[in-house]
């Protein structure tokens, strides 16, 4: 097993959200690994224009491209951006992949994807750390959670609000994009929007020091056993899926887009039949797959002082949740942004449906994380 596999896979899998808040479960990323990051400039305007699904898809594209380059690596999705750790032997190739992904987002969706990548050692030399935990609610569906300040340090630089010298080190030149579409195999969005079973879908972006108490108290006030956005009963597949063209754009490369739409249409039709009728073929069991989707859906993200959560909330408890957060904000314990919708949306990365290797990135409807982050920034003045 390669050295970089030893690092990520030796981490004890965290099976519940509670484990994510145990700082002892985090390990320092090796200094020669690379931290890659993306952020969509103008995502608020794109969401307001009804392009929320495209924003999510472009953000998840960075993860798909790097996973297809490196294999199993730590990564995290944040609605209008993403972060991933890349092993040292793939550092140079990852820079090219970031350039290609930025070009893909611009050509196919007209989105301006900001990207950056630096060795972890560059961040630690500036007093920040990159600490990683491995959250795996369903076997095979692992994704990372982060602490230590490194991500926020790099994010500020990439956005142009941080250290100029770090921004120059992280810069991915335009020449890295040779016009080739990155390998986005497995990236799709075939599920219909997930309707809130309890009444409302709440998206929160929180800035606080004590994530554990905050997470538990929000669940208590909402009157739910845990902050989850997706249930097996709420999952619904239809054909053709709303994301058919987005998936075709990710896969067409040099092939004409209309031809790829036909091929993706056939592929998604077969998948729909299996899921709708709960069929089995070889190692693939559609009923088991649906259960894994619900259990392993990525409905929260944690990095440094930020905690992002999407959850299905009883409609009559939304105001109580907001009142609690307002009270905490007044006392200076946190800052927050909130978006309330009647649904959530999923963007999926399926490595092997039969082997349980698939991750489903959840964002709240009507802008979700992006609108919540915008509200948080507005409150900060």
C-alpha cells in the first residue's frame, strides 16, 4: 500500500456525527501533501439566477476530478466550493487537473471557478495546521472533516482577501488548462430534489468554537434525534433526471453534446428502472443502494471554526432554532447564516454502486449554503 494510503486509511472511521466533534480523532496531514481548494466567484448571483444545481455540480467537479486522479483521498464539499488533500506524487498532476476543472466550469456552465493548491508545509510554516478526520457513516462512503486553520488561511488567499504571497504560491496558471475535460467519471445528479418530510429544510453556516454543544442543542430545539437531511422514504428517482444535461456536459469531452445526452439518457433510464423496481443484478442490489444513499448522504461539513449543516426540521420549530441562534449571536458565542426551503438537492459521486462506494453531497434548496453564507457575511458587516 502506498504511503499516502496509510495516512488516510489508518484513521479510525467516525460512524456518527458525534464522533466528528472529538478532537482526538483528528490527525495532522503530512507536510508534503498538497491542499487543493476551489470557490465559485459570483455564486450568490448565480444562485439568485436559478443556477443553484450548476453551482453545486461545478463545486463537486473538483472532488470528482481529484478522486479519479488519486483514488481515495480526504475531501469536503461546501456547496459553492470544495477542498481536498492530494498525495505528494500527484502534486504536479493535480495542478493540471485544477486548471482543467476551472476551464470545464467556464466552458460548460459559464462559472468562474477560483482554484488554488499549496503543500501543507507552506500553511504550517505560517502557523496554521491541517488536521483531518475520516467520517464514514456508511462503509465505503467516507469523506473528510478538517480543523486547524489551514483551510481558512488558503481560502482567504485564493479569494484575494488574505496574504498576497500565499495567493501567488497557490496560483494555478491559465496555461494549466489545455482544453481537455478532466476525468469526471461518476459525477451525476440523478435524484429528484429531496422534499422535507418534517416540513422545512434548514441550511446553516455557523462560525463558532464549540461545534459539539451547538450541534446537539440545535437538534434538541428542533426536536429531532439527529440533524439529517435525507431519509430513505424521501428519496425519489424519476426519468429523465433533471441533471441529465449536466452529466452529459461532464462526460461528452470531444463527443457532440447531443450524442452524449442520448447515451446518458439510456444509462439513466436503466438505472431508474433498477431503483424504481428494487432490482438486483450480480453484486448490485438497488434496495441496499438506496439505503446506503440515505445513510451516507453528506449533509454537513466541518472545517476550522465553520460548521455547515442541512437538516429536515419540523416547520413549527424553525423559529425556535433561529431564536436560539440569535441569542447566541448576541452573546458573542457564534455568527450564523440560515436559509430555509422545502427541499434539498444532491450531487453524487459514484465510484462503485455495487461495492457501496458512493458519496452524495447535499445542499439545501433555494441556494442553501450559498444563501446562508451570504447572510452570515452581511451580519458580519
